């Protein structure tokens, strides 16, 4: 995985999409589903970030084992 600005834009876009979905669901009176959708989106974003941090740690470990 390459660490570049594009990843930040993807995470930002996911956050904006979550906000739009939450507002649409709340406007239609489906607050419970809005909360579940919000939690699912946060989990997806966290999984993405955890994968990036894991790659970073692997790279740092490889640098110090040489």
C-alpha cells in the first residue's frame, strides 16, 4: 500500500458519505439504522487505517533488521 494524499482523500470521502447517509436516514425517521450505518462506516475506515499502520510497522521492522 502506498502512503500518499489519495488515501487521505478516500478516508475523507468515506466520512462525507457517512454524514450524507446518516442525515438522509435521520430525515426519514430511521434513527436506529442511521446509527448502525454510521458504526459500520467507522469500522470500515478503522480497518483501512489499521492496514496502513500494519504496513508502516512492517516497513520500520524491515529497516531495522538489515
